[in-house]
C-alpha cells in the first residue's frame, strides 16, 4: 500500500476528491433506489383517502387504519346503528367506527402469514438437511459422475416455474397434494436443495480435510467426524444457506399462485388481493408489504458477507 | 478444538445416551462408499420425484391434445401437432420477441448501472459498506410484491412517480400512464426490473474488481499509464468473466420472468408486455390446454438450456484467456 499512497492519482488508493465524488453519486443512487420502499412504508400509515389523494401526499397525519384493516374484516353500518352500540372496547374498534364500520372478525392475513412461516421453515429445514448430506458426500468422497450429478442438480433450477407447475399440478391432483402445506414444502425443498448442495459444497470444501482425518485416525467413525468436526466448522455456511433457502420460499410467487388457493396460500399471492371498498385497500396492502419485507431486510443485513455466494450458487466466493 | 486434537476414549464413549452409542456402533461398519450413496441418494430421489418424473410426464403429455377443462375426453395422441402449432403460430413468435427485447434491454441497463456503481463503490469512500447494503435491498424482495407495489407508485395521478417526472419535465402527471400506455409499458417492466436487479450485477462486478491484485495497477502506475488506459487494459478485461457470469444469471432469470410482470402489467396493455411465461400460464391455467402448454414449456426449457450451455462454453473461453 505504501507504493500506492505515494502516487496521488492511483486507482489503488483513490484521491480524496474522487472518493468524495464517488461517495456522493453512490449515496444519490441509494437514496433514489430506497424511495419506493419508503413510500410503501409511509403509505401503510396513511388513511384510505390520503393514500389515493391527488396530488400524492408527502406530509399526512399518520394513522394505524391500514394495519387495522389488514388484520380485520369490517362491515359498513348506518351511523344510527353505531350510535346504539355499547361504547368501543379497544382503540381499534374506535378507529373503525369513525369510518362508520364495525369489525366483523379477523382477516385471513394471520393464517397466510403462518402458512408462509410453516412452508418457509419446513422446506428450508429439509433442503438444508438433505443438502448438507449430499454436499458432504460430493466434497469428501469420490462419487462416480460427480460433475454430471452436480450439473443435473443445478439444471433442475433452470426450468421456468410456470413450466414446472404444469405437471406438478396434475401430479398433486392425483396425490391429493394440491393446496396443501406438505405439497408446497416438498416442492420448495426440491427447488432449494439444488442451491443448498451447491453452496454447502463450497463451504465444506473450504474446511481442511486434515481435521477429519485426524479424528478418523483417533477412532472416530465417519459420522462422528461429520457431526463433531465438520458440522461445527460449517455452521456459518449452513446458517447462510438456510437463510437463502428461507428467503426463496418466503418470496416465491409462481408456484404459490398456481398451486394453492386457500388452505396453503402464502403471503405473496395473498397481498395483491387485499381488497377494500372499491378496489385495492392500499394502506392495508402497504402494511402487509411492510410486515412481509421487514424480515428480509434484517436477513440481508445479516447475510452481507455471504450474499455474493448465495446469489451466484457459490460460483463467486469472495 | 481440544476434542479434535486429542479425543480420548472418554469423549468418544461418553457421547451420550446408550441409544445413540448403539447407532454409532451399527454404522461403524459402513464403508465410505455406502455413506456417500446414503448421503446423495435422498437428494437425487427428491429431484427425480419432483423434477424429473413430472418432466417426463410432461414430455408425454406434449404429444396429446389433453385439455383439462374437457378432461372427460379420452387422451388422444396427436404426434408433433402441438409443436408444429406453436412454431407456426405468429403470436408465439411475437411473445418470444417481446421476451427477448425485455431480456436484452433490462440486462443491458443492469450491466451499465451495476458496473458503474461497482466502480464507484470500489473507491472505498467512507460509509460505502452501509450504502451498499441499502442499494442491495431491492433484489432481496419478493418479485411479486415488488410488481404489486410498483403499480401504486406508477398510477398516473395518485402515484408519486408521475408527479416526480412532472416536477422535472413539466409534463402533467395525468398525461401519461407507465403501465397503461402501449409505448411506455415495455419500458416500465425494464425500469422496475433494472431497479430490482442492477444491485445484483453490481455485487458480482465488485467481486471482480476486488479480485484484481494491486500490484498490477502499481506496475501500470510505474509505466505512467493513464487512468483511462488502466481501465481499458486492466480493469475491464479482468472483470469481464464476472460480468459475463452476471449476464448469464440475469438473462436466464429474465427469460423465465413471470411474477413481477404478471402483477405489474399482467401482460398488458393488449399484449405489449406479455412475456412468454405469461402466455404459458394462460394456456396452461386459464385455457387449460395442457397438451399444448406442455409442448410450449418443453420448447422454453430447451431454449434456456441450450442458450445457457453455449454461453457457459463462451464463458470458459474468456476465463482461459
């Protein structure tokens, strides 16, 4: 580095002015790119009329109506009817009555969220479990046609999801797996396992074989060596892989919309159909989007170091 | 670590309950070969069941005239009729053209913006790590949710996008509709896709830039090569393999694009943004023409697979240079 700092305009160590300019441009881009997301987060706190106001409102009086609407089903009543009711018990009852409406019950958002969680975690667990075993085998043993098998595993991911859904739809109809969580878990596991094998093979390849060999010499069996030596070393890689699988299942839409309709429906096909009186209930949609996106933002920050590996199937590692 | 370097008998024997040590004793006899197969088999079995078996079934169906809305009809084999229908259908060719244009333009913009951002971030200004994370957020989101909320942002009157454009150009916000106008809609899907995926290209390019060892630039500095010259003869050629990898991944993904566009424009107005995946979805899940759509799905798969193979070969050639 000393050689670089001596020459003022080297690319290796950029001059302060060019750094500042680069910084300003990147920050400008970052701010523009984040604006759409901020707008959605803000829309969740708007009232229905503020959300569809023209010109669009940047400054508005925040309300939790969007969130209340997201979680409830409401019916419109006459003011007389509402006046006759006993006083509202909760703040959200009060909020809804201001709009001449009464809460009729919970909406479907919680069951959909639970579906997303169950299908997401179920398929992630299975994919990482199967993927770890297969990746270990590919990494440590000589498997005939290993390269072909690995390519086959990857190629299953190249199919357009809509194309895969056609025979799966027929198959699931025969097996009574249509619109079931189990069916979705199996499908997402199959999609995720290819990513898991490729990523985990990379992570396990990086663990020196000497550790296991020492353990084997000392009388460990293969499985003991895997469990006590390799897995503890691979734990970060396994965690990163798991998060990638979870994000895929969490975000997936094509299979979900084509193969589920109720029972097993996840959040992505549900969110666009949160309807109020007269079309999409934008504050509620925005509230759902916000709640749906928050875990992804947290995971992105957690994954920063491994992001590159994850998105390139382990092809780029640094 | 201590258990690894010196596992005495106590650690191995004291591994826990008797049940567990019984299992370990049983598997002690397994050879590495058996373990390898035991470990790989479940994954392969799952992929055979969920990917390959349906694929084979779909190939069979592609030779039939099966229509699920008339599934009481006996299964009739029609030979290659579905394939000749598709390849002779001008509409399908139009959809493929729309898709190709979408792929080409979105990937081009993503490469320009992504590579530009990577060059800037590589200057390592203060706080670059934080801002990089912010820039990366869009690509982590669900494409369907993205497509859905952009419809709000792009509404001619109530959406902020048109108002923002009007602020800079003076065109009234209700004068144009990004998703409803034939001339704009194809660019709208390119815009949203670029917003989402430029960070992807950026991240891969950044890895490419960081893989270039400093001493090469130092040598160029000694030889008094201009910054321009350094870019063209060091930076660019050494990042090209990474760039091509990014292009490969993005092109495949965008060729298959369904979710984001389905929610943003659902193929409209007319069929100006109807990508081939949307055509496939309509044939399979709205018109229920299973035989026909199976054939189309196979054509798409072969296209992706073939293009990817050719591209990987080109990529390897670049790497060798």
